[in-house]
């Protein structure tokens, strides 16, 4: 799983989860919700892209991750709070019915590290983290 790239204008996974919560009337997570999604702000990812283009080593792989793993339950809780919806756990058939094609992504535990990228290129992400960005950016104004 690549990190959840967030920021103003995001059209990825988090906006899908918000739309799903609105449609279903609950914000859900799977099991205990401890599975983690890595995250990076789009401006930090853009900065790294430039660093790689200017100073990256040919054949190297760089990982744009600011937050190693944001628990999915925490993402669901922010969505529930912002939409004033209950936050519930789903498992098995309930999860498949709720998330549909997105079940695989909602259940992934994919902590990731950018330690090697930071050490090699001196990359220092400085933008807002995912949970705070969800509240402060335009995620719930759409």
C-alpha cells in the first residue's frame, strides 16, 4: 500500500470513506481497527519528488511516508465526529457489505518507514498529519 496522500483537493481513500459514511449512516472500521495506514501530506510528497529528481541515486527507491501508520479506527473516529455519526466495528460479512470493493484496503495493516529516504536525502516532512488535516482541510466541506 502506498501512503494515503492527503491535503486540499484529495480525491483518494479518505474522501471515499467520508462518502461511504454519509451513505451508510455510520463510520466504520474492521475488527478492532488497529490496522495502520501510512500517510503523507501532498506538499511533503511533492518536496520529496523534487529532491529525488535533483539528488536521487539512479536505481534507488524512495519512500514518501511521514506517518508510519495511522490506525484505521482513528480515521473512522474523526469521520464520525465530523459528520456526527456513530463509529462502529464491522467484521466478516458485515465488513464486506459495508465496504464492498474497498474491504481489502480498509483491512490492510501496512506500516511503512521512510527512514532510509530521510537519511539518504535529508527529507524532513513538515506538513500537518492526516487526522489533523482531515479536520482542518476541506474534507467535510465537499
